[in-house]
C-alpha cells in the first residue's frame, strides 16, 4: 500500500515522502492516527501545494535565523556565580543559565539550542555554539565571573 506521510515517522520516512507500507500498518495505524494519507490524485496535488508552502516557510525561518546569528555573533554574555579561591564553581553553568543571560540582553534562545559539551565548572571565558536552524549557527562568548 502506498501512502503519503503527513509527518515524520521513525523508520518509515519523513513528512511529504510517498512510501510503500504493509496494508495493515497503513490502514490500522498510519491513516487513522493522521500520520499518512492514501495516495490519490487529489492528495498528490494537495501534497505539492503543501510542499511549496513548507519551502516558503522554511526559507523565511532560515532568513530569520541567519539574521539572529549575525546579531548573536557579536554578543558576549556574563554569568555571575559563586566560586572558591581556586576558581572552581560551587555549582555549574548550564544551558539554561546561558539562555537566561541572553534573555536579559533581549535575545530569546531556547536552552536546547545551546551546545555545551559539558557544564562549565571554572571561571573564565568560553566560546559557546548556538544551533538556530538547520546548519545556521552562532557563536557567543560566555564570561563566567565571580559573584
């Protein structure tokens, strides 16, 4: 049975793909759950219209992410923490702390978009990558200073 996927389905395909699945899987799970539509001429034409709209939306989102990345590349944020005499933090600086510091500067960034290999545990200056959209990334400097 051929179906058009209306959303990403793990191990089956991505949104907009036309895939062949077993009839029971298509009839009993994919179509009733709204994850797929049967392949018909009307659904195929609707797929083409939806794909054009998705491409336009994706281009707008990408442009907005590139604009935000260009602004973020010039930003450095400061996170104030408590530390001992050896510059070790009593806690750690996580993604949500950096997101809060950026929020104070007027940038709305989700903590999940901030890429820290591991939490920051020492005072200093750290380059941090932010994944904004697809392959659009920004790099900011995070200053971790004593409170």
